[in-house]
C-alpha cells in the first residue's frame, strides 16, 4: 500500500483518511508520524467516518491515552504524546488492543516504538507550508 499524496485543506485530509481506512482490515495497526499540527487527528477523523463513527468523536488534543470508538468496526485511537515510556502504554493494556480485531491508530508512535507490531502500517505527514500536507503511506517513518 505504498502511496504518496498531498492535501491542501483539513477537509481534504479527512477525505483521504476516510479513503485510506476503507482499505483496512480487522486487526490492522496504523502509526501516524508527524509533528504537532501535521494533521494526524484530522486524518483519524476521516478514518472514523469510514467506520460509521462521527468525526466529532475524535478529539484533539486527547487527554485520554486510548479512546475506544465503536462503529461497524472498533477503532482504538491512541495519542501517546504525553507518554513517558512504553511501560506506561503496557500498563494500560496497549498490547491487547494491538492484537485485537479492531483497528488501532496511533499518534506519536515514536513514544512507544518498542511496542509497535512490526507489521504496522506507517503514515508519515509533513507540513511544507500552512495549508499543504504531504502524506507518505506504507513506509516505516522511523
Ligand atoms: P495533529 O493531530 O497532527 O497535531 P491536527 O489534525 O490536530 O494535527 O491539526 C492540524 C492543523 O493543521 C489544524 O489546525 C488544521 O486546521 C491545520 N491544517 C491546515 N492545512 C491542513 C491540511 N491540509 N490537512 C490537515 N490539517 C491542516
Ligand atoms: Mg493530534
């Protein structure tokens, strides 16, 4: 699923997130790699829509480390920004989510890199300017 594309609005990023998620399968783990404001959460809003979950249920910033959303497939939205170590993620049962048959999507995967399953899909996002976001899907970002 190696792919590159550019978006020029938040709405376009949501649309791309939705299209991306339509190709996913139960049990997939998706890592979103990009700086603060890259558009990770907007991409997740689109993913949610693909599963029949309202975009408004996807929050940014998230203060809960894992947000469980139930649509026609479970979506487990991780925001690891505030995690100090992989141990913290283990303590809240992160690995059980990774090996569950829902889809996991992880913001700030670099915080818990040692726990990320090797078969995870990577989406890397860069922001060359205020409105443009460049996405590379399928390449391990780290
Ligand atoms: P992250 O979760 O990576 O921190 P968010 O999705 O919360 O990022 O926020 C992205 C920010 O960038 C928002 O303020 C949004 O309005 C802005 N933005 C500008 N252009 C885009 C774009 N093409 N795609 C997504 N967000 C964009
Ligand atoms: Mg975010």
